[in-house]
C-alpha cells in the first residue's frame, strides 16, 4: 500500500520493504533535527495492523507472549514478542487496547504470518482476529512522548499531515532509532535471536509473569548466564561515502564476529549501525565492516546476567 504522502513536495520513496513510504523530503539531516525538537511526524503507514476483539483477547495474549497483558489498562501502549519453543524471536509488535479491542502493528510483510499463528492458537478462546491495514495507518510523532506511535484512519493521512506536519522521512526516523539502540525485527535480528541479546528484556519482556512459549530460555539466560551475542552500536569511519549493507559481516582482524543490521547517517554522530556481535568480543576492540573501521558503543552489556547470579 503506497502512501499518499509520497505526493508531498520533495518526497523520495524508500527502498526494499520501506519503499511504500518516503525515505526523505529533501533534507534528512534537517528532518532529524526537527524530530529531536519534538516537531513533525514520520509516516510509517507501511507497517501492518491487526485488530483482536473478544472478551478473552488480553488473557489469551498474555498466555502467548512475553508481556504481561492480562490486566492491561485501556490506552496504555505496550510492546510484546512471540517466541519459538527454544526462545528465538518469531514475532514482535506494539499495541494498545481501547477497552473493546487490542490493536497491534508490526513490520511490513509480517502481519499474515502473525495472524496465521494467532488463529492456530485460538482453540475455544473468544477472540476474533482481523487485518485492518487497509483501514488504519501508523505514524510516529515525537511530541506524543508517552506513546509516539499513533493509529489513524488511512483515508485521513493527508489531513493528518496538514495538521501534524512537517513530515520527516524514514531515513531520519531510522537514524534516531539506531542511535537509541532499538532493534528492528528481521533487520537487526535473525532466526537465532533471543530477547536477551538485543535489549528487549526491559521493553518487551515481563520477567515476573507466568509461563509462555520460550520462557525457559529467557529466564535461564537472564538469571544464570549471559547471552551468546550482544547488540552494539557501531560508529563507522566517516571518510567513506557509503554505508554497509544489511547482513554485512563484522570482522575483528580476519575473523568474522557478527553482522550489521541497519545503518544510517546521523546528523551529529555521523555514520552509525547496529550490529549483533559475539558476546565475548572486547568492548573496546576496533572492528571493521565493509573495510571500514568501526568502534563500539554498548547497547547490551556483555556481562548481563551476572548481577543476578546466585552466590556460590
């Protein structure tokens, strides 16, 4: 669903899964600065939206996901994951309940698989699942500090842009997201990723809730060990006029020690990227990606878990 906001002056479309929305509107550096000043909004209308209705929706979701949802109050935003039995992240979404329905949004191209999984898990539960991506669009407005993500009627996107503008493109949004160390499913993660590796423990996992699929792995790594990999922010050599491709290997000398997910040009930090590295790589080691030197800034502490290990 190509966004109508690509018709705004200066709009340049993104690429890959982000092609349906604008990458920028002429100056992604100026757009970053406006977003940091809590001005304007970002069109994320290519994200896909599901609505879950029925009296059992929250207790049912609570049993399936990493998040505590059984007592979720209306209007409170939340983030949750669905894991494999081995604890690997299969789905990630953000959502909010309005008292009658829980509406969630997820990465482009992910809603069908998520809806299929949820349908299989309904059994006798009183829940109805519908894809409302054609009716609702996602935007991100930094002035809404408590929940910058907003769901609006898709046919009112242009009117929304007139009221909430100026528009900033996805390049600006991604640069700020990467600088915050926030991973994106399927880009900064792979099929082996567990929540502990990418910093989702605090934002999308409730450590005190009851049993859910994959909980054993999450709890074991959190309380007894350390994740095998860790998300890190790479500061790339700015002398090269390029960014590494998604999936590019990260090297320590001649040894591959991880891969790059997303990368961007930040208006203050310069070229940056998120990378998933082997946990035991020294945090002060200078790495290289696509022949560019890269220094590290911690996102996930390699010693995570030690603080709750039992004394011997």
